[in-house]
């Protein structure tokens, strides 16, 4: 497992570089671990992996404040399925053993990490095959310890920016950023809805130039058309609620998920 676990930051960088070489934005879907069931979520993630550059794996939590109703329902169902933080790490290890080799980032909230123990969580994550972390309720002012622990294991702690971020906050976030920057496309929570990609273009270009890091855009992207619009100027596109909606409607859930993500991947390659 060492070839996976000790190279998280380098593997994330390679994923964005490889996408750029293919003249495409990197595609990073989000999916909740343990939803609709533990076994089904593993099969869904394995099914979409060939069409992704990175995958954001949701760690269920009872108070997911950054998530809209679709992802909230999926995380609640996962909790009812008995999914814990430790179980999520077991699932990552299973995915690695099954041959999933692209970067995997855990998206979760700080309370379960604190309850697990920051140092132990980072060490166990590294051993499991995690490449980085997205913790939306951990502000940069309070992230030093987790950032240092992750960096010691060559893992990323992703920082957020938004269109409302002021200059002081942008400077602070860029000092603490590694892996890539997560640009929240709009104010509010996750969930597909209309937005204007053009409104974000200049900000993304500015942040890319100043930080030297890839910028991935997420929150509200619902289909290939929207993904392609953002993919014209962003380094990565994140899609979550729309994928879970697709899974909810399907009888053959892994196949439906794979078809959706493949179609978005193809749309990004045409930009």
C-alpha cells in the first residue's frame, strides 16, 4: 500500500496535470460512503472510477452543514446503515485492494475527526489509501494542526474559496493551501441549480495565477452542459448531488452512475 499512501499530494498534482494534457478539466465526483448500502456504494465508486480523475468520498455525519437535502438524506441513510469513520477507512482500503488507483479524498466534518483523534485519523487514513481531506467546517485559522499532520504523511488538506472571499481571506487561504483549491461556485449549500459560469471566470483565473495551484469548482453543477461551461476555465469540476439523484432513480445503480459520469467526462473533453 506504500505506493498509494505516501504520495497523496503528488498523485493529486499528477491527476490535474494529466487532465490538462488531455485538454480537459479534471472530473471529481462526490459520492457518500455507505449509500444506499455499504456494498452498493463500493460498487458504484468502482463503476465510476474509470471515468474520473479524482473522487471525493463523503464521510457521513449527523450535521452536514455544507450539504443540501439530497446529500443530507444520503448521509443520514449511511449512518442508519452503521457507517462510521472507521468503516469509511475500511471501505477505502477495500477500494484500493480492488484496484481503484486514482486519488481519493475524504470529504467530512471536523467533529468525527476530533472524536477519532487527529493524529490517529491521519495515520489510519494514510494506511488505508486516502490522498487528502476536504473539511468544510474547519476554517483555515483553526487548521494548522490537521494541516501539519496531513503534510507529514504527504496528504492534502484542501482549502475553500468563494466569490465572497475578501482579499485578506484569500491571502490566508493561499498560505495554507495544497493539492488544489476548492472554489465554491455560489453561496449556499450543495445541490444542482442554475448559475452563471462567466461570473466566476475572472476570479478563478486570478486565484490560479496567484496560488500556482489548480482550482476546482463545485456546488450546484448538475449536468454535462454546466460541467463543460466551468471546465473551459477551471482545472477541475466537482459534481455530487446530481450523481446521487441519478443513483436514487436507477434500478441498476452502478451502471447508471457510470453512464452519467462517462457522459460528463466526454462533455469536459469537448471544451
